[in-house]
C-alpha cells in the first residue's frame, strides 16, 4: 500500500530535521517501563515534543546519572535532560542551565505496612527503623540519621523490590515516589490496602527539562510549546494515562 501524503511528509521531516538528544536516567516506571522497547512516560513525552513542532527531531536516550554528571563537570553535555529539578543539579537559581516550566509534579512518600503504620515527625521518628531505599538514591531526610548510626538502610535494586519487601513486612518503612506507587497499584490493586502513607511525605517536587545554554534555540522551541493549548491538552492526557493527579490524597 503506498504511503499517504501526510506519512511521506512526516518521514521527510524526520529525515531532514536536526536531531537533539533528550537524556533520561530514571530507570523506573512510569517514567521508563521497558527500556529496550522504549516504552513509558518519558518516551511518549518526547514524542509530544516532535508532534507539536517540526524544526527539530528530539530523540530520547537513556544515560546513567553518573555519566551525565561527568559530562556536566567536563562541560561536554550535548543534549537536554528530562524529568529533573534545579536542586538536583545544584542550580537552584537557574543560572547554570535553561529550565522549562514544570512538566510533571510528583512526591516521594514515606510508606509502611498497614499493620505497623509509620508517620514521619522529624529525625527522631526514624531512629531504630529498618528503612528501605533503592541502591544509589539519596534520601536527604534519611541520610543524616543513617550517618549518625541511628537507623539501618536496606538497599534494593528497584522500586518493585522495595515495595515487595514492604508488603512482606521485611522493612519498617520505605521511601518511594507516588507516581511509581500508582503504577504498581494499577498492576496489583490489592497492594493499595496494605500500604500506609505517612501524613508528611519525604518531599514534594516538580520535574522539568534541563538544557545546556549551548542549545538555546532548541530549548526555546520546547519552551514555546507551553503556549500551545493543544500541547498542554495532550500533556494533561498523558499524565492522566500514567496515573498522575493534580493533588495527592493520603489515606
């Protein structure tokens, strides 16, 4: 069957448009579901960038955080970074990089088993606890307590393993993002009734797009998408698809 005119034009645009890499490093759902299949929220978000403009072809590519840190330190970062916050890249004043408006809102939760509920009430509430966290992640409220030897950290390889250990009551509490929790609650609905949320979360934050200043033209194209009602509507639909809510409601 011959290609339609629109399909031919789209193929021509992709072939001729300048490629711009959008790096992603959060190897967890819903942000990245299956890396080898390029499925998940981040991949679909980059597809939105391409759907609503034609000057550049944005390409999502996984790069570990440590490698991105080295590129930034060596001033060799040649792409944008998706799903990040200025504080995470020591750019609270937004002077080192360009930053888009927030794309997503999320928060990291203190969770515990419903049979042994935990509410965070400052550092001392963490004392003598067996705390679960993903290996390599930094939990700023937990770190000082661990450094002082007042609590134990049990590292896991993934958020799924973290949640499974909590369900089996092998941890007193864990820290995990609400978006990831919602994803697994859809897959395992009965887990929702076994998890207790601390009234105070670990932290709340937004996720935006970081761009090196060398990609100013490319950055301005994406920033301009926020002024298109059609793009904002598509973004909202994507958030609903992946279980994001404008407000987080605790039990």
